[in-house]
């Protein structure tokens, strides 16, 4: 049974300080406000770190790195498993907190608790399974050992849209591999990460292994940490322009990088698709998290013969959505994260309308307090519209049409991004061709939601590099070392 705490009791439980070297400390800048996007009101004030405090966090991570790297895989595994169990025990607190600071409906927040916690369980299971290899070199003159080692202190920068899952997806493999971390959560939604770190503190993470810096001075914090020779890796989830800037900084220190950047996911529906499945998939792929996801279906590319029927069915479903504060019963569309996001979505919609798009439903800002935008379906969208070319990050579903398979592929690949893609077809041969031809790191084939802790998450082209989750996820936090020694049978 779901039993949510009162909002006041929950907020009183959430830390509002920095976590450095196992201690909760005040920020040295004036605190900043975290707002409820559903009404624009203040939730809490939290610590605002200085660059000097960011350096102190790196000091702690560097001091703790050797001792943590020497801990047994089973020790690290058990700690992550205890954290998983505790997050699940606290699922209602985490769900409500995400709804308060980010806006998503409670049902979706509950889903994120399940998804986000799973990274802790998955990587608790991977910690004892970091293997190397041993063998004879081909010439028979020596033997080799290939071993895996922690990369060292890691800087983890998380986004605001999935405040639990994006933290666990980075912290889990970093700790499992034996690394220490400095976490910088987004200033719009830092509370979930702070509560998560309190969980790690409760389950016994040693001091200095996890450090959390909240700050409005993102550039100052990043410059202080990334300019330090002791840092060995940066992992970032966010926009492509910011990611490019971080990669330039990382290049100066030759840092290991994982970059999960922007997306412009095509959602291709062929005329042989099961239309009921396609509509269900479109709703899930587009409107999950109020459309504020890099994996969200951004462009509906629908074969012309079924496009009108698809638009009609999707429009009917979307018109029935209930918009409101995520804590209210039956709400399916919450607020966007801030007013700037509302204005950007409206700019994209109005540009499409000006270029001839038909509004099936929605198409305007919400009324009253909060950062709301109506769930919107646009049909017959011109390919030159901004809503087709740019990542929307809002509850807007634009439909464009195609005639042939080659045209569909060209439209799907006609973007600088290549993170997620979706294809709906009942033709198995066509499905296989789409797997080969569409340029994306991930594909949903007749499904609208596919992220899973056991699956490798990541894109191609301007959508980034590296993988998170799965077996590949822990490799991102390990160095590979080759050691050679003489062939023992030749040692007379």
C-alpha cells in the first residue's frame, strides 16, 4: 500500500547541505532556492558551494581512493545492495520528492524509483564479476595477465529530469569498480540526490568515497574540479553544447569521459504496423516524463496511407490527458521544470503552426500558476519546422509523413543526433533492415519504453559516447592493464 508522508515532513528529512568527506557542511555562498514547478513556490533553500569547496570534495575523494580501491568486491557489492534495499523501503519518500522538485506525476515517480534503484542492484551484482584474463602470448616466449583497475576519482554531473535514476546509473558502477566520486546534481532538482546520499551514509559508505556538491556556480565548480590533475574521469548527462565544452576541458587532462547528450528520436510507423501497438508506443515514448527526456520520441514519421488515422487515434488519447500538479489523483501531465522551458516549447509549436501544421489538440501554454504546457499533437508538420529539427523536451508530438522505406530511413537519419529510435512494423525482414540502417545507439522495435539497467544505454553521432548500464557500464570506470612476464617453462 502506498503511504506518502506529508510534504512538510518529507522536506524536513532531506539534507540541505553539502556532503564532503563524510560530513554535512554549509555552503560558503548564499543558499539558493529549489522551487516547486507546479506552482512556482519555494520548497527549500539549499547549500551553494564555492569552487574552493569543490576542490575540498576532490581532496576527500583523492584521499579515500586507495583504501576504497583495496576493499573487496564483495564488500562493495554488499554496500550497494544495502543501498538498493533502503531506496526500495523509502520508495514513497523518493517518489514524492521527485514529484515535488521535478513535477512528474506520482505514478511516474514510482516507476523511476523502481528503475533507478535497479542500477544499485545490478552493479552490486557486477562488482564481484570484474574479470581479466591470463594466457600465453602467440610466440610462446612469455605469459600475459590482463587486469582491471579503478580509474580514480570521478566527477559525475547529473541532469534534472531523472534525478534518482541518473544518479544511481553513475554512482552504482563507479563505486562497484572501486572509484571515489564527486557528484554535482542539477540545481533545479538536487533534493533527490541529497536524500540518496543520506541513504549511502546510513548504509555505511566510508568517508570521502561519495561527495556531493550543490551549487548555482556550475562553471566555477566544474573548472575547479576538471582543472585538477587528480581527477581521472568525468561522466555527464545533459545537453550536447555543454557536453562539447566538457570534452574540450577533459582533453586538456586526457580524462576518461562518458557523455550522454541530446536526442532527436525518430518514431517510424509503417503501414503494416499494428496501429494499436503503435499508438500505445507513441504515448509512452513521447509523454513519459512530460516529454522531458533525451529518449523521448521527437519526430513521428508515419507512412502516408495511415497517417490520418494515426493522428486521429493519438489525438483522442492525448485530448483525454489530465494536466495538473503531479500529486493530484489522475494527473497524467505535470508541469515543465521552469518557465524558460515553457517558453521554448511554445516557440517550437508556434513556428510549426506558422509553417502550416494542423493542431489536433493542445497547442498553448497552461493557465494560472506553475510551468504548464498543454499536451499537444501536430499533424502534417513541415520538415523545415523547428519542432522537427530541434529536441523538444516537452509534451508535443509532431507528425510528418513518408511514402517509401528509403524515405523513412532518410528522415530518421536526417539529424545530427543518434540516441534513441523507435520502429513499428509487423514485417520481420523490414525490422531487420531498420536495425541495420537507422543510425542510433538504441532502438525500440514495436515498444515505446526500453531502458533497463541490464541494457547498454548510449548514443552515436552528437548524442555522445560511452555506455551506461549493463556490463559495458562498469567498464567505463575501469582501466585495463597488461602485464608480461617470462614463460615459466623457458626458465631453466
